[in-house]
């Protein structure tokens, strides 16, 4: 069964050119960011730009988009939302298991997410300096809000905090196999545990 690659959400987020996805062991798909044709319609907070910079000292909760500069062009997908314009971005593409690699930049105080199969959110959060990361920090798999016993997932913290300072480009690689998240983890004595 194919699920929707739900895409991205959050206050402000920039993704770089050349998102590459492997939808199966044999197939690599380039997802160029030349325009928004690979995405479903949205409210207008998402756009394609050529360059962006974010002020390390301007928290999005106090300054909004004020600390963000952009230049026209292609290659970077950016979300600049407001109280009234803040839709999620959904791809047209649907997928099952996948691998994806992308670069992203977030301003200070940003909280965003990268949804896979419309149900699993990999957290994109300004976690710079966090000593004990939780499922809600950068790289964590956010908990779901299901109430049925067999569907509840309480989240997973990243093993380490690899977050860079706000305003710097960071890279993420995700490998998703549906059964990995919903099956209990079986550990041997040689494997580390959280």
C-alpha cells in the first residue's frame, strides 16, 4: 500500500537543491527545486529562492521573518509563514519505504518537521546546545497522537545531538522501512540501547 509523503511543516525552514531519494534499492529519484510543480497547492508561504541567510540572533518567535534574507533564483525551498499563511507542504509523489538525503537551515527558535508516509515526523528543531535530546529535538521521531493501543508510537530520541547553530546549513539522511517503527526492537547484548 502506498502512503503519501506528507512533506514539511513548521515556522521557517530552508531546504537545499538536490534532494535525492531512493524509493527502492534500484531507483534513485532527483527532486530538483526549480519550481513548486512537485508539490500540492499551498497557501503561499512556501517558495523557491536562489539564496538565503538567517540571523543567528533573531528568534523566530520574537522577530518572525525579520531575520531572514533571500535572493531570487532556484535551488532552495523556503517556508516563510505568518499567523494567517502557514500551510504544510505536501509532495505529489507517493512512496513506501525510502531513503532521502537533504540539507536544511533553520533560524533560532524554529520548530519544524519532515513527515514520511503522512504519519512519521522526523523532527527539525533548533536543538543547538541541548545536552540530553528528546524525541522532540532535531533528528528525533516525534510521537503520534493515536489513541488505539496498536497504533500508539511514543517517539524516539536521537542517539546524539548533532544540531548545528541556527542559520547554518545542516545535512540529514533518513532511511525508512515501515516495519522498523511499528515492530518492537529486538536487541542483542552487543547493541547499545537508549
